[in-house]
């Protein structure tokens, strides 16, 4: 009883401490972080799973092998439930955006309008066609390819949706179309961000009014009128050079994780002796192959993402690479960027020297980067190391087909390639998740204190109305509840009755 | 003048989405409440027939639910894109009701997915609990979202201040749920949705009870009839209450409706729904009253929503005998390219056709009871 009282006392003190030191933006950020990661957990399936399911189904049709069709059908159940959960959590994130970060409505009403509206259409295509796909599985007896075509429609919808949402996120990283406004106003190290299609006077009004009266600007139609004729090109956010790279990087990450998770499930069944070994191996070979190919492509996408970071967000680049404040050398990165290991990278002191006097937001940016620097460096390199191991796993997989690689795997690890692939599936899934979480955390944490890099801060857009610690805790509890409900659903469908269903070697 | 273009396309986009959304979402709300009732009765009476019936209904509901859900997202984004100020004012003044609705969406969709996928996979009592979460979530959504409509009819809890020659809309600290228009409006949307779904279920149960004279369908038929009668009468009562509160607190809307005869038509439709539900007590009349009740309750709900919301025109938010015009609250930042809403409407038509085709396949070609036999 005394212990419980002490625990409650500590919790209460902790909550009071948080309440006294954290502002609305801090608490809103906490619930947003949890919400986005819960959403991402389900989202990766919506993005990565169609490729796995459709590949399995296509192989089944071409080879006239029912095992592949069954594998695809069983996988499509998970596709369905994770899609539903992804839609729910996506709704949560979207509502969270307009309710908790209500100032971001101005973003949706301006540079994010085109991608957000197109995303709605993509979502509709996705949700209608996934219903058709699941309902008509095994119904096309003569024209089996028709079912795959419906699935491709879902794949198109999910990718278009991802592309558009990432266009918005990319614009928050690199506000394309603002020309040299960011460099001239707050962050002098930022290069020109495309053509100046956003009216600089209106942009200046926005970035000066928002910190003064906050997102309450939107509550006054008259004040909002000050932003009329904001842009001459509402499509500009779709032509952001950051966007294509981010899109491929994210899709490949989703594919690596879902393919390895599929492999893990099948490896689990093989190791536990559930179902036919041949059936499970068929699926495992395909899913691991997809993971391997995606991991090779991901290395290229990751390199391109790093180059974009170096070009547009030098302060974050310095933090992730651990460049000292006075600058320093990083032979590998230098070799990748300049073809020579001797390039000197200026540090944050150099960036600070570029700031004009009185640029408090520029100073705040460097201060935030320095504060988060060690964490950013650690999580960034946990992503890199995880990625490298995943690529090695991918290479090892080809030992199933290459005598040389088989010899290398067996020589180094003292295990059969088959065993390597079975256990490598689990390692790949775990590392894929670590890399993905670390990568996204780097991207979002690195942007502090900006909501839109170089233009709008967190404090400018947060809805300070009633975001209390209790409210924050309630929302986080709900978010975690959804995650647990989703995981429970997956467990019920795929694991609970596995043993019973596999009595007698029934395929499943 | 791009403001005019934004107003036109904003009304077209939000209007089309809103009416299509409530068309589907009312069915989902009603079924979310009715289905667990059948399961609970099945559990209490140890009658497998009720379970099978509830399962069939769930298979229909999940498909409609997904479509209804996506339209809710459309509404939010269209509102943010075309009427950012309106959405901002609503999210600030109605912070808690909207958050409650958001929580309801999450609870409803997750529990619906679990309810459907875990049928026969867990203990019946646990499954019933999941079903109750599904019902509670659906009711919470309507609870929160109706506060927005109530605010637009009667801006209770809104503080209007002036500074630097500008007008700002904020909260005056009053609980927006104490808005006198809110409670009857919300209850009406709950009850009419349940009445509508119960009439559809009643039609379904009646047809099946005639096709096979099993006790299962006889029993479900009686329960459906009882639900339809109770909620039809409640709908009529809450509609009258809503109109009374509009008369008291939203004169502009009330007069706009009354002058066109819409108040009388709404009340007459409510009376028809109630009479039709009572007529189903007759074995002779039920053949016609069940489908007629479904159509009449749909017409009533849609008619009232259209009549009340168009009566606000040209105002988005009504304040006594005047209001805030839609052109004042429209996005002033730039002209949203017309190709976006035009493409959306085109896509909506194509996807509606695909969706209805899928429903046809799911309901009639391969209904859930035949699926297991074919798929193996």
C-alpha cells in the first residue's frame, strides 16, 4: 500500500512537473508523435503489403499453383484489417492536424490544398477497390488476371495517397516555391527554394502575424483576408525535389518491413512445424526476395535522401553526421558527396556566423539542433547500421541460389543458408522497424522548432485551447489502445488457432 | 473574382459530400446499435439464429462503413481547403465535442473491424463487449458532429470581439453542448438512423421469414419490428422538439423552412414513418410497411437535413435574423483550381458505381452464408 501511494505520488509529481514546464505545443507534439507512429505501424502494411499479395497471386496464376493463391488470400486478410486500422489512425492524424494543430488549417488552405484534395481521391480509390478486391477473391474463374488488375488499382490508390501526403510533409521540410525568402528572413544557409511563386509580402505577413496573434488569425475572416493572392501556383508543392526521394524512401521502407514480417510469420510456422513446409517455403522465398531487392534499392534511396538533407537542411545534416561545432572531416560522407575523402564540413559555429543580428529564430534553430544533436546522431546511425545489416541479409538470401554466396554464408556463420534465411527473417523485420522508426524520428525531430522549416514554428500553429496533461494522457491512451486492438486482431487471426488449424497438415 | 469560384466549388464539394456521407453514415450508425442487440438476445436465449442474423448484418455494414468513413475525410479536407476560418472556429469552440467524435470514430472503426474479423474466434461475451464498443463509438461520432450543425444554427458559446478594426470569433467559455438546439438535433439523428436501419433489417428479416419458416427468422423479425416502432416514435418526438428549438433560438432558419412549407412536410414525413412502423404490427400490412418505412425514414432524414441547411443560405453561421455569409468565411488565399472539385465529382460517380457493384456481389452473388461453401 505504501509502495502504491509512493508510486501515485511520484506520478502526480511528475504530471505536475510536466504541466508546469511543458507548454501546449510540447504536449500536442507528444500525442502527435504517438499517433503518427501508431498510424505508421498500420500504414506500412497498406503501402507494402499490396506488392507482396499481388506478387504471390500473380505467381500463382502464371504457374497455376494454388499454394501461391492461398498464400495471397491469407495475406490479403491482414491487408484488409491493417488497412481498416490504417484508415482509422489516418483519420486520427488528420483530425489531430486540424484540431490540435489548428493553425495548420492555413497550410491545408494554401500550399497543401492540391495534394490533400488529390489524396482524398486516392483514398477513395483505395477504399472502394480494396473492398472489391477482397470480395471477389477466387471469383474470376476464367479471367483471373482481372482480380490482379483490381489489386493494382488498390496499389495505385495507396501509392498516390502516400505520394500526396508525403508531398505535404516534404513541403514542411523544404517549402518549395518560396525562392530565397527563408534564406533572407531566418536561415541564411538555406539555398533558393525554387521559383518565387508565393507572394513574399503575404508570406512575410503570415510569418509575422502568426507568432503575434497565433493561429487565432484564422478566427478572423478579415485578418485572414490579408493573405489574399498568396500564391500564383497552387501546384508548386507537387514539384518539390525533396518529394520524389522521400516517396521512394518511404515506400521501400514499408516494403522491406512488410516483406520481412511476412517472412517472419512463415519462418515461425516452419520452425514450429505448422502446416506444410513446402507451402511455407514457397511464400518465404518470395517474400524474402522482395525484401532483399527492396533493401538494395533502399540503399540508393537513402543516399539520395542524405544528399537532399545536405543541400537544403545543413544544420540537420551536421547534427545527424555528428559534425563538430567548429567543423570537421567525415571521409565516407565526403567521398559520397564530393568523390574525395578530404572535404572539410563547416559546423554549427559557421552557420551561426551567417545569422544576421537579431535573428532570434535562426539562433533558436541552431540551439534546437545542438540540443537534439547527440540524439539525432545516435538514432540516425542506428538507422544506417540497421540498413547495412539488412542489405547483408539480402545478399545472404541469394545463397539459396548461388554456390559462392552459400559457401560464404556457411563459412562465416557456420549455418546452412536455409537456417540463415529463417532466422534472418526475424532479424530483418526487427531491424527494418528500428531503421524506419529511427529514420522518421530523425526527420521530424531534426526540424525543431519549425512546423514548416524556416517559416512557421510549432508554437505558431498549436491550438492552446485545453491541451492539458490529462487530455494528452487520454488521447495517448486511446492511441495505444488502438495499436493494441490492432495487434490483438492480428494475433487472433494469424496465431491463436494456428496450432488447431494445422492439425493434419492442413495448408493455411 | 476567385472568391466566387471558391464559394461555388466549395458549396458543390462540401454539399455533395455531406449529403452522400449522411446517407451512408446513418445506416452504419443504426446497424452498429442493432447488431449487438441481436447478438445479446442470441446469447441470453442461447439461440444461434440470432447470431447468424447478426453476422449477416455485420458483413453488410462493414462495407458501407468504409465508404461512409472515407467521405468523412473528404468533408474535413474540403472544409479546411474552402472554409478554413469556419473549420478553425469550430475546432476551437467545439474542441471537446469534436475530440469526442474523433475518439468515437477510432473506437467505432477499430471495434467494427475486430467485431467482424473475430466472429467465432473469441468467447461470445467478449465479442458482445466488442460490439458494445462499436455501438458506443458510432453514437459518440454523431454526438460530437451534431454540435457543429447546432453551432451553425445557433452560435451558442461564441464570443465575437473586435480589435484593430477586425472581428475575431472565439469561445465565451459556455459549454457548447448546452446549446438548446444541440440535444434534440443529436437525438433526432440517433433515433432516425436506428429507425431507418431497423426498417431495412425488418424488410430483410420479413423476406427471409417468408422464404424459410424457421424460428430464427420469425424471432429476428419480431425484434426488428419492435425496434422500428420504438425508434420511429422517438424520431417523430425529437424532430418536433428540434423544430421547436429552431423556432426559439434560430428564427432565421425556422422562418426559412416554415415559409417554404418545409416544417409541415418534415412533420408529416415523421408522422408517416411512425404510422408505417405501427402498421407493421399487422401481418397483412408488413409486406408493404417494412420497405415503405425504410424509404420514408430515409426521405425524412435527408429532407430535414437539406431543408434545415439550405434555410441558412446565404449564411454559414446564423445569428438571430442575420449571420456570417459563406463568402466572408471562404478561403481568401488563392483560387483552388476548378479541375480539383470537377475531377472529384467525376471520380465519386465512378467509385460509387464500383462500390454498388461490389455490394451487389457481396449481398446477392456471394452472400456470407455461401462464401464458406465455395471458398473452402
